[in-house]
C-alpha cells in the first residue's frame, strides 16, 4: 500500500493532508496559497512526489441538500486538469461540514484565532481524508 492525500480545494487556498502507508490515519500537512492552476498543480505535485503519494481524495463541496453546484464543478475541473499532469488515482469525498468539524476541533484545542486561520484548510483536508480512509477500512472489513 502507498499513502494517499486529501485535498480541501478553495478559491484562495488548497489544504493538503496525507495518510500513512497503511491507510489508517490522516494527518494535516500544509496549505497552498492558490495562484494559477499550473503553479498550484506544480506545488501540489512536488509534495505528492516527495511523499510517494499514489492517489488523491478531493473534498466535493455538495450543497446541504446533496445537490452539486458551481463549487463541485470547479472541483471536478481541477481533478480533470490534475489527472492530465500525473498518473494519480483521484476520488471524491463529500466534504459537507468538514470545515465546521475542523474549526470545532481547533477551538477545543484552544487554538488562537490567528493560528486557526493558518491551519483550517489542511485540518479540513485531514477530516476529508480520514472520512474516506474510515470508509475504505469498513469496506475491507466487510469483504474479509
């Protein structure tokens, strides 16, 4: 098994989290300040390459009623463009409320407002990735 990455794609930032090689635990890694797609992809692919990441889970920002809006279209377009640059497996995970959960966890950890603003995106990416990892583990247990 190889590690995978979780991404929380926003208009201004891209939160990045990574799993361990056993696909059990997601850890927040860093936040990329978005500029142009080519620059964002270059920085992201450098991170993925350095960590031997084999796949990516992108948070899919569905509406609260489950429908897909313009933000989902942007996320799917980002995935299509990224897949043209690297042979990565790319999947999607419903990210509704991931930022809320990350914010709550940071508040419980008594993180300052300034620090929360710095880390919220990659902590949210870790929530997205952990949800997908938990689901994969559940599927593997069901088939064993």
